[in-house]
């Protein structure tokens, strides 16, 4: 009986060896890529990524240049009818001797021009009788205030100030009372 047990153990150990050899062969079949293959693969990925980024950079640069070239196109397109109206007014000034009708025509063109600019976000801000604010005003001169309550306030506006979408694009040139 002991002999039978030894035979069974030998048989089991030989089966295990066979299985171990088979799994080793399978492991050998799953071959890792060589260092040169890994290098080539990573280099290829790098070159593709670099090329893609370079194309992106060039494309955005072209788009940005194009945007700067045409940035004012919409406002200029809206101002063309005002230019046409001014040309018509200039032609009719020579033909008409009536100053009132010329004045009415010029007022119409001015209002059209002002409305077009306001529709694009341009706003005039009032300065007279307001406290002097260096964020929106530029003091040209100081004069004696006509009354005590006018000290530090804007007495006269020499040039209007304008804002474009809540940003000051031209400071109001003012005279301040002291």
C-alpha cells in the first residue's frame, strides 16, 4: 500500500510538472515589447501630439489675426447708412437756401448716428453738478466755486465723457470748483 501511495504521489508530481511547463510556455508566448519598440511607439505618440498642438497653435493664431482685422466690421456696417445720409445732406445744402430744412435734416442724421452708437453700447455720462471723480473725470482747471455747495463738484463740462459697456473709453474734461 505504501508503494501505491508513492506511485500516486509520483504521478501527481509529474502531472504538476507538466502543467508548470505548459504555463511557462504560455508565459513565454506572451512576449513583452522590446525597448526599441516601446521607444518607437512613444516617439510616434509624441510626434503626433506635437504636430496636433502645432496645428492648433497655427490655427488659433490665424483666427486671432482675422478677428483683429474684422473686429470693427459690424459697427462700420451699421454706420454706412449714416454716412449715406451725410452725403445726401451735403448735396442738398447747395440746392436749398432754407436754413430750417437743412437744420432738420442734419438733426435727423445726428439722431440716427447717436442711436446707432448707443445700440452698440456707447453711453454719455453727465458730469455737471456731480462730485469730481478721477475715475471718470479729467480736471482741466479749477476755478472759484460760485457757492459753498459747489466746492469739489464739476462746474462745467468742456468735453463729454463716454462709456462703452460700463468701461470708460473717454474721460470727461471738466472744470472743478474749489
